[in-house]
């Protein structure tokens, strides 16, 4: 790194646009500070007290001037607001077809899983030029996934999934910081984002110990935890079939309809009585405390795969 | 000269300081001026404690791996620095010291509406302070002053309960002070003192009191729930217990963002008084400045979500909170423009209080403008949780609130103590503080933009240069703060006797003796003119 840079490296597709807004804000700050400071200095010299019994004429105020200096800042902040909100909205959703990576934060490390089964700690390998979506959760307290070079940051919460995405535009190694204070070694909860050329990344992904994919690991948990006993593929079990469920609307006993996304599946595993699928009875036991965050991720990956494999007719066999 | 120094001792008129002696006359006093001095001594003590933690932190951060202490200890240092500076120095500083002293004098009353509650507020503050000091001595607390759950409630095994009790208890002293000011300003203004003849300091005290009374109970409840979860594992905030991990942040910032205005509004009031006096001008756009204080107090309650842009809250919530946060910047900008315009065609002199007030405007302007970076969604995503935030809020809370507090102490010191301090030293200190402050905190804006997160006990080596610059600046700042402590204490015994109105200021507090008698005024004054009647006196011939 250079001796004293004034700007972090721009290594993601959004970095440049964030920096442009930052530059504009800096110019606004410099302009108004300079304006106010120079006016104050001018007045303090021009109107310095020349004799102890000076009594300047009072000035009540000036209404047009008040209107003017209310309107100008309002217009300027309106420009900033629209500009920054548009940028934020544009970057809020991960593009379709983003590569997925799962991140679990814990005191004081980052655990990373690739769907293909590669696991890493405090390192995240990603390919150049391809949108990457991270789905993140925490095993304990609130952490925050921050990559300054990408200008992205998102809290990592226990009991919830948050997500973040980026497209790396530079090959290299970049800081990953935890930006939410999380206890004694918060400062040590740092890692690296390693951006590789796509073919090099593919080799990395395939190399090492070719462990099982998240989907395969999830299937094992699904069997060994007894999920498969009730959630049979034909829908004849005590629980609803999970084929083709992922991402689809699910009707509940309350009459509500929810989407079977990561958060819903997680809740159904940990708090099975919270939302009961129409036509079923609340008999499922909780798996709270029995599955690790990684196992949960694996099971969800498996259920996702079930969702893709067999787009089922929505008409569910009612028992 | 020997006769001159002896004379006042022999003939010293009775005033609130010499009305009675002995510790009982202080600890059981109901005089708002004596209670203000009790607060002055206590907040100064806490400022020195909180400040020494900051010194240790800055020394520690001169080395990337940490030069002084273990990471656990560093975490306790920044936690106690924040807790003490915010709850035990900044929040009570101007209201409980200058407000207590001045509100009755400025409204032309003999005391606040509820003198016993006023004394009680000080005792409550001291009890809260004792719990906090106990927590520091008994091993410290490492949650950060923001106490984010579930770390604070279920993971930290430090003195969370003691600090929670300290903050909970001291909140009630704020509530009592706010209540006292609201009632006093409503009911005890002397004849002729209409709302729009009040000095702007009273307007800012009024707005501050509203926030104290409306906001502090929310903090108390939140801290209570935190203690409940910490002690008895009642699931409120921790997902492992069935709680909501973000609920705490909503409740906490609902108070703690307005709390920033508890710190800055009083300083704005002080600065209005000083600028009017030292430029001999009525504050330009008086009623607009007055209403902008109220606007800030009201809008301040609606912007808490801007602390949570990266928590995963909905993008639409983010949008609304961003918009409201930009709106709250506008009344602040209006104030700065009006103060500047007040100088126009004035008769400006540069005694120490004016230097502090000018320092306030400069640093507050920088603090306010850098707030735009954090109100703006796209840039906040990058800057949130970094040193940029640390720099920004120190420009507001130290550059703004502390400069205002020191300006006020210097402005009213002759009235409070009956003595004058050496103006040259005071001017030198003001300049040193201004320079030291910028050297300390400006590099932190760059550090934050480069990506250094806050609350790091050690950091990658590339951030060292800026950290060393910041630590060097902190030395200058520390020296700057010690100088006034020395000459103000010196002046209490050796300073020249102050006349009732040494600055030629308007305002009822300057019409009575320095220091004022216990009953403030021999006769209740009658106000016949607007505030800041610095203009040519009709028929006075000068």
C-alpha cells in the first residue's frame, strides 16, 4: 500500500459511484466552511470595536435573506438526498444470477461456506467481475461485514439473515473488517477478500480437499435429524412435502400467505409452531440449539435444491 | 493595592457565596446558584476522569499492535470514556451548571420553581455517578457506551449491571432539571418578560428541557429492560432467548439521538448570548433562531433510524430516516447564518468568551456538514461504524458542546465567582484548544474514509501515520483544557474583583451584584425592552 493514501482502493463496481458522491459532499463542505469562515473573518476585522463606547445600530433581521438561506441549503440537501437514495436503491438488491456464498460470524472469526462445499475461515475467495451475494448470520452477537475497498457494509445479526452483494473489479487481497463492536477481540475479527481471475477461482474452488457440497451436507442433516421421516417427497407424511416449496408462496392456517424464503425456513426449523402450513397440525419439535448455523445453512441449501429440482403443481395433497 | 484587596473582604456585601459557611450550608443548600456550583465541581471531576481515559486510549493507539494495554482493557477505556463523558459530563454540563445558575437570574426570579427537587437532582446525579465509578473500580465494563444487545445483555461478563444502574439513576436527575426549567420559564418570568423578550439562552434551555423530559424516560426503560435480560435472562433483546436483536437499537437511539441535541442546543444558547454581547448587536433574526431551537428539538425525535442504515432495516425506512436527518440540518444551518449576520455592522471585541464562541461556530459548522455524509444513505454504508463517525460526533459534541460550555463558563465566570480571570491566558487557551481539537479529530475523518473501524484495540499498520497525528493533537488539546482549570481556580482567590456587569452585557443577570445575593435581586425586576438592547440608548447621550 502507498504511504498515505486519502482514498481507499476502488475495487468494486459501485466504489466509483460512491466516491463521486463523497467528493460532491466534500466540495459542499469545503465551500460552505470557507464561505462562513471568510465572512466571519472579514466581519471581525471590518467591524472590530474602535472605541469603547461604540453603540452600533440594531438590525432586526431581514426576512428575504432568511428565506434565501433557508432555501439554498434545502435545495442542496435535496440534491444530495435524491442522488444518494438513488444510488442506494440501485445497489440494494443483488442482481439475478449472483454467485452465492454463506457467511457466519462468531466471536471472533468469519466462517465462510461456498455452495460447492469449500469452507474457509477469515478468507473469502471470489471471482473477478461476477456479482457475489453473501447470505450472513451470526452465532452469537451482532457483527458487521465491512469491505472498505468495495464500499459495502452490512450488520450480521444473530437469529436473522442479512445479505450483501458486490462485483469485484480488481484482482488482489482486500481487508475484511468487523465494523460492529463484538467484544474482547473485535479488532482481531478481520480477514481478507481474495479476488481471483475467474479460471483461477474455478481451480481454487475445485482444488483442495473435495468435500461434499452444502446441498449434500444438508441432505445428510435432513436424514440424520429425522426431517425426512415426516417431510416425505410425495406429501403423504405428517409434514408438508418440501419439493418445489422454496421461493413459493405458502398458505398458513391463519389464512396468511408467506414466501418460503431463507428466513421462513429458518424460523420453521427453530420455531416450528410460529407458522403452521394450512392443513397440517403443529407437531414438529424445535431444532433450536441442535443444529449449528452452518448445518442450518446446509439444510436450507438442500431445501433450495429441492425447490429447483421439481417445480411441483401448487395444488398440495391435503391429508 | 493592599488596601484594595483588603477592602472588599472587610466590606464584602453579602452574596450567595459568603452568606453561610460550612459543609452543611453547601450540601443542604436550596439556592440554585450553590447547586450550580455543586454541579460545576462534579461535572469537572467527571470530565477529568473521562478525559484521562481518552489520553490513555490515544497513547495506546500510537502503535498498530497497541502500545499500552490489553484489548480487553482498551475496550473498557472507550466504554467508560463514552459513558462518563456523555451521561456525566456533556448532558448535565450546560443545563445543570450554567442553566441552574442562570435560568432564575435571567427570568428575574429568586430561585427555580422547585428548589428541593433541584437539590435532589444533584444527589441523584451523584448516586448514578457512584455506581458508574464503582463499575470502573470493580473491573470496568466493555460494552461501549451504546450497550448494544445481545453483547451487553447476554455475552459481556463485565460490570454491566452497575453501569446500567448508574445511567438509569442519573437519567432522573436530567428529568428533574428539565421539569424545573420548564415550569420556571412558564410561570416565573418577571413582569414584562414576554416569551419574545427572553434571551435565546432561555429558549434553548426550554427546548433542551422538553427533550430531557420526553426522551429520558425511554432511555430509563430501555436500560431497565437490558438489566432485566442481563440479570434474569428475560428474553427481550437476545434471539437465543426469543428476543429481537435490533429492538434495543431502536429504543436506545430514540433517546440517544435527541440526547445529542441535549448537548448542542444549550451550547447554541450560550453562543447567542456571547455573540450578541461582544458585537453589541441584537441577534439577527431573533425569532427565527428561537424557533429553530424548538424545530431541532422536535425533528430530533424523528431521526433515530439513521444510526441503523446498515442493520438490514427496510430500504424504505432508510429512505424516510435519511430525509428527516437532512431536514434537521436546516435549522442548524439557519442558526449559523444568523450568528454570522449578527456580526455585520457590529462593534466586535475579542475577549476570551468571543474566541470560544467563534471556535464553536467553526467546529460546529464542520461537524454539521460532515453529518450530511452520514445522513446520505450511499455514503453512510461505507462510513458507518468507522472513525469518520467518531470524528463527526466529536466535532459536534466536543467542538460544539464543550466549546460552548467553556465559552459560557468564561462569559459568566465574573458573575459566578465575583472575580476576573487573566484574559490573555484565556485567549491563549481558547486558541490552543481550537488547534489541538482539529489536530486530534481531523485525521480521523480520513482514517474513517480509508476504512478504519472504530473501537479497534489494534489495527493494520497502514493506519498508523494518521493515528499518531491524532494522538499528537490530543496532547495539545489536553494542555489546552488544563490551562483554564489553573487560571480559573487561581482567579477565585487572586483574580481582580468583578463589577456587576464587566462586559457591558444586557440581561437581568448583569443587573445584580457579582456574585449575586442569595435572593438574586433586592427587588423583582421589571422588563421594559427586548433582549439584546445593545443599540444607542435614546436620550442617554452617548
